[in-house]
């Protein structure tokens, strides 16, 4: 009875003709097209804001929905013809690459066919509905109202058309209330939901446990902020990572294309709680070598021992250390390089069932961080860095990943790293520049020598082509170092004393070959410095030996002269 009354009021006097006719036309548009299309949401807002008859609109949606269901095969055929038209190809490609256009799913054949039919019929249905309603009210409705039985029942009560307003205040209030509820939901619940889901997914699907101290999102700024992130390994309890703060500025529009595009990433306070901080430097083995043993003290001067100093040659071992350092750099490079170009290149067919696909003209990959900064605390060292254009598909993006790292601490000096990595079909080239200023290297023990307390300045430029061929150069300047050679006699001990805090060692390295088989041409003055030290020791010790021998000869001659003089005196004196 209520539905009949509503329909009767709508047909007879509830609202102006344009309101009823618009309700029918909009109901046809929603009924013909898939219900979850984005344009239907816009239609619903129009119906709520403008005083369009809701009951007639819902009735029209149901009526035309049944008709549309029967016409879906025809809509699909028409939609495919339109979407595959060569003349409209450029238009649809541009629309397909637009975030809003992509969200409309216009490339669905049924959506396109039904929408075109609805738009073509919209004005016709609206005009015909308005004309028919006007004719009905002026001719048929008058006769129906004169039926005595209906008048006695007072079933219909006429409303004044002048009281009908264009804007529906209640509809505006409903929309505002919906927006308010969504906002409240985002503020109160959304952050916790996202936080709990991230923790649950990672903890259940990986060998890591994560705990997020706090998470906040801002749709207005398109940003996400994560505080006090703790990551721990389920098996290796000592491999924990803490992050104080992470801020991401995300391009929301690109999420429609299933791309994660981060405009800016800021990561502060990365730390490793399991790090063992070394507060006191252990005494190097070479230090004890400076003290002569009792054996060396007891040894008498020997020219053979002294000449053994000339046989000292540590150039080969020094070259070996330079090559070992390069192998460390290569290890870091081989860990970073596989991060790029992980995406598989997919080619969608032009027609795939109910969807027609168009080429994506954007050069944006599925994952991209346009720029970012980070800070790491490790063993009480603060490492700051910045980077830009990190992506998993450089073939598409065509820009190199550039990184800058700067570390400065009293114990290790200053470390600066500049890197550029690019891999595309036309170019596969990586560049590295590593500077170490006042860098303290760890003590090393080799067969022919040991070094400790070493501080160096070094710079290396390296070019890597096709992840294999390399060419570059490195300069090394040793500011100070303690060099010790294995003891064999007291002269080696004296030489070791002169090699403490050795300065002036320099080396120039030319690098070529491949990563798997690098070649080094090393030009160093370390041997000449050692030879100068040896020469100085030889000279001083030879002079010492000569003086010692001379004194012994004098003492022996003097003793013999004294003996002879004593004998003569005894004979003269008659003793």
C-alpha cells in the first residue's frame, strides 16, 4: 500500500515533471551500466543533492536493470566495436593512461556499450518521460481523481508544487555525514588496521617478526609515517634492526595503475642493537716485536746478519692487500646490483575477453623511489646518505640510480661514496667513486710483514660496463703506519723501531680486466722507503761495527804493548 501511494504521488502531484523525468533517465543510466561503475557513484550524488524523486529513481534502476541484463550481449558487441575502432585509438590510449580514466574501467566492453547506449537514450528518455507525465497529469490523472471511492478514502493528499525545492537539504546532510564518518574512521581506526595488517602479514609469511610502535597516514599529504619499527629474525635472534622513523610521500594516483611510486622516502635512525662496540683497542702483535728478546741481546755483531736486511721485500704483500680491498668493494657491488630490473616485462593483448587494453605510455615502473635520505647508527658510527631514482625496472624508467653516502667518525675518519647504476637495453654502465680521508684500517699480519696503526687517504674511480668489464684508478697515500718485519736478529729489531710511524708511502693503481678476473698495475714507493730505512740502519750499524772492531783492536794492541813494556822493565830492574 505504501509503494502504491508513493508511485501515485509521484505520478500525480509529488514534484515537478523535470524531477520525475530526471529520476527515470538517471535510473536508466544506472540500470543499464554495471552497478559498481564509478559514474554510478556520481549519479547517486546528483540524486541526493538535487531534489530528484528517490522512489521513482529506485524503481527505474530496477526496471532498466532487468532490461540491461538481457541486453548485455548486445552491449558487449557494441562496446568491442567502439573500443577497437582505429579512429578512436589515440583518444582511448590517452584516457587509459589517465588515473581517473583508468579507474572508470571504460575499456570493459559491457561498460562502454551500455554507457554509450544510455547516453544516447538519456535525453530521449528524459524528454519522453516529461511529456508523458505532463499529459498524464492533465488528462488521465484528472479523471482518476474524480472517482468517488478514492475521494471518500482520502487516500491521496495533494502537495503544492511551489513547495518543492531544487536542492535537497537532507541529501546534502547525508553526504556531509558520510564524508564525516569516513574521516572519523580514517582518523580513529584506519591507522591501527593498517598497522595490525602489516604486522600480521609479515610475521605469518616470512621468517621475520616486526613490531611497529606507531603508524599514521595522511590522505591530504599522501604520506605515511612509521615510528619505532623493530625487525627481528625468528631464527637468528642477534640479527635485529631498529628504525626510529620512516616517512613516505606516495603518489596515490599511480596506485590505480598498481604502481608503488614514492616521491620521497626518509629513513632516520637505523640501528643494530646486537652490534658489539669495541671501546678499547687491543695491543697489536707487532708492538711486542719492538722489544728485543734475550736471544737477540746476547747475539754478537755479525756482518751476515746485517746484510740480511737487504733481502727484505714487502712490495708483493702490499700489492696483495690492495687487491683484497678491491674484492671487498666488489662484494658490496654484487649485493646491490641484483636489486635493479626485477620486474618481468609483461605485454597485454589488445583484446582479452571483456576488456580491451591499450599501451601504457608512462615510463614509470611498478616500483620507484624518486628520492630519499637515510641515517644509520652502527657501532657508534653515524652514516648519512641520500639517493634518487631507485627502481626495479630501469629498462622502462631509463634513469640511473644515484647514491651518496657520507660517514665521519673519530675512529675511522671520513668515508664518502658516490655511485651511479644504470642498466637498460642501450646502456649498462655503473660508476663508483670512493674516498677515504683519515681512514684507520685494521691491523694486518702477513708472512713477510705486519702493519698496525695505519691511517690512509685514498680515492678510487671505477667504471663497470655490462656488469663485467672494468677500468679505473686508485690513489693511496699512507699518512702513518707501523710496519714490522719478522725478527731474526737484533738489526731487524732496530729496523722495526725505525719503521714505527712511517710516513710518505704512496701508491697509484690502474685497474682493468673484468670483475671475475681483475688486473692491477700498481706503482708504489713502499720498497724505496723501506730501502732508505734499511740503508740508514746499515750505515749506522756498519759504522758502529767498525768503531767496535777498531776499539777492540786498539785494546788488544795496547794490552800487548803493555805486556812487552812490563817485561823489559822487569829485566832492567832485575825483577
